[in-house]
C-alpha cells in the first residue's frame, strides 16, 4: 500500500509504502508542501488514560480477559495504537485482582495496543471536589509496599501512577516508583506549592488531567493548578473534549506548558461508546448527553465520553493549536513522557503501527490502520 501525507513535526509531503508488515520505504516527495487539509501519517494515537469503553470497566474486579480483548479492539478502531489501561481508586483486593487479569490478558496476546497500566489512585486526596467521583472509602495513604505488591501481580506492567503529593508517605512512594521505572503524575490533589516541588524533587514528571480533579473555587493566586503550570519539570495532561476544560482556559494551559510539555488524554469512562441515556457508574446515577458523561442532576463530570481522536479533532479546528500540534500532543509527547520516544518515530523498516488520518479542516477520520 502507498500513502501520501504529512507527518506531524516534519515539513513537506511524504510518500510511505507499507509492505510485508512494515514501512518498506519513506521519502519526502514535496519539501515545500505546507497544506494542513490533507492526510496525516502517524504512529497511531497514544492515550495515557483510558478507564474502559463500551460498558467494559478496567477497574471492575469481575472484568475478564475476553472483556479486555474486546475493549482493546474498540480502542484500536479509534486509531489508538498504544494506551495505558487506567484503574481508578478501588479496594486492595479489587486492585490486585484487576492488575492480575491484565497480566493474564497481556500474556494471552489480546492487548495488542496495550502499553501498560496507569494506577489513578488510591493514593489521592480524600477531599470533596479534589477527589472527583473516586469513592472515599477506598482512598488511602501512599504505601510503597502496596505499589510493589501490585506491580508484582501485574507482572511489571504498571507504567504510571497518579499521586496526591500532600498525602503522608507520598514522597516515599514517588521515589520507590521512579526507582523501579514507573512514571509518577500529580493529580486529584490539593497540594501546596511546597508539596508540588517536593514531589518534583522526588521524581514526579507529569500532571494528571490538569484543571480537573479540583474544586470549583480556589485561591486566585496560590493554588494547585498554577503551581503545576509554573513547574517546567512537569508535562501536563489535558482533556480536550470541550466539557472538562473550556477552550479558552485550555489555551492558557497549552501556552504555559508549551507544545513539547503538553499531552492530550481522553480519560474516557467505561460508558464511552454507549448510547445517550441514564446509567450507573461508581455507585452514582449518570447520564450521557452532549458528548459528555455527567453525574445525574449535577455539573459534575464522571469521566469522558469522547475518544482521543475526537479531542484531536476539536483542537484541530482551532487556529491555536491547530491539527499538527494536536496530533503531536496525542502521539509524540505521551510517548516521550513514558520513555517510548522511539515508538513515535516513523522510518523505513518500522514494523509497528501506522495510522493515516484524513483531515479536511473540520473532520478527522481514520483512513488506514496498518499493523494494528
């Protein structure tokens, strides 16, 4: 198969030939080509935060290997060729059971796009607002021993943990995680600037869905959002579904972090992909409407409904950042943050996934899915 298109982060128009399960050749056919309304050749999208899809919850201790395989297929259908399965705050036994099921699914070969596990909790703030929809009874202090036990059950597949750095034991857990090759992100936190800096010194490198997992009213000068935006050591993850963060606010976040330190995540909930209507999730009645998932009768969001390709489309329509930058924030940047920079590089001989998206200035469509 031969495709022509632009490659995010590279100038010109490129010709790619896919043959024998890999890139047989890759060459620039027109160095002066600058149009953005064209096909875009990528390694596929990389999503650091997927909680489930099509009614399958990655935090459900009853989830099966077969369920995880079905979810993986649905995720790949959206052009995502790499993702972290996100397990939110749950009980000790439930967490241990789920990570072990993921290890079984990985060994069975059904997680073709799976890149690891993201533990979003239970080591987060117990405070209302900062905790989000995570269940209070399962929130607990950071414990390096618990992390080690979960990693053992997961077969070493835990790649990322979200921590509230103000919690007792947080610094010890961060250091233990980083020393074992696990990335650490700050999230669902009411940390002061000193706590944020202490976490950075211990090795934290990311912010989980910045602007979210936070109370509606905060100090206008001294707050957990500004302390993370101001920290150049932290790359920030943003949900760009138009519900979690107003576009004007998101633009400020992107300017503060800059293109290289900004990452798009979907944070899709297990109900993503289901029809609009009323459901129950995490013990709360919720409703899917207008492309979002809301706790019934409130403004509170319960994860996202829009997938990462839809978020890229939303930002692609904006003059700032535009489609090329949006694609980089959903491919190269998350790969770099997870130490997978080589995966994001397109070159002759590459045998990993290639996704070609068409872009007409308004709609993003998956045109070709090669190798995944």
